[in-house]
C-alpha cells in the first residue's frame, strides 16, 4: 500500500491542511495580538495556528467577547 493513498489520502489531506491554514491563522493571530498589545503574541499565533480554522473561530469569538465586555 502506498503511504500517500493510505486511508484515502488522509496523510496528504492533513498535511495540506496544516501547510495552508497553520501559517495563515498563526500569522493573523500574531499580527492582531501585536496590534492589541496582548502578551506572548508568538505563542498565541502558534497555538491558535495549530488548530487552523477551529483556532481562528475560537480566537475571533474571544475577541468579540472581550469587545462586548469592555463596552
């Protein structure tokens, strides 16, 4: 069995997902954290970036909640 096609290409799909969404989400979170003056923007970018789209949704929900709490 070829490792690229094992489990219907699961490894390829996960690899592409991480390759595309990890850096994109991580950079967005890092840049936004730096603008807002939050602590550890690099660590935030890496942690939220690992979770990809889910990490982005959680980050945006927390950002929105902070915005409504301060208003």
